C-alpha cells in the first residue's frame, strides 16, 4: 500500500485551519502552495513556527507577503 504524498498529508491538516484560505498541491520544486490570511505578523509567525519550523515533515519553506493586492479573485471574463 502506497503512502499519501507529504503535500497531501499537510494539506489535509491545513483544511481544518480557518487561516488557510487556499491550498494547492503543485508540481515543480515545491510540493504545496498556501494562501493564508492573518491579522498581523505576530499571528503569522506563530503559524509559521507551528506548521513549518516545528514540523518534521517540512524540510524547507519560503515565504512571500503581499504588499499590494493588484488583482484578487479567480473570476475569468466571459468570451463572446
């Protein structure tokens, strides 16, 4: 029996967190992309410590912070 990929295991755990707005299991040099919503950097740092730094399933992670939400949403314009 094959085990579930780590990205899927972590994603399933994150589904229980309200702060995890979106999650994507992806191909390439990353396994998982998260979109999380926090009230402030203190809350983010606690999340990062709990789910990334102290998580033995995560060997490496990178962080990006949105400073200017240029376009928000997944709406695709209709074509005629």
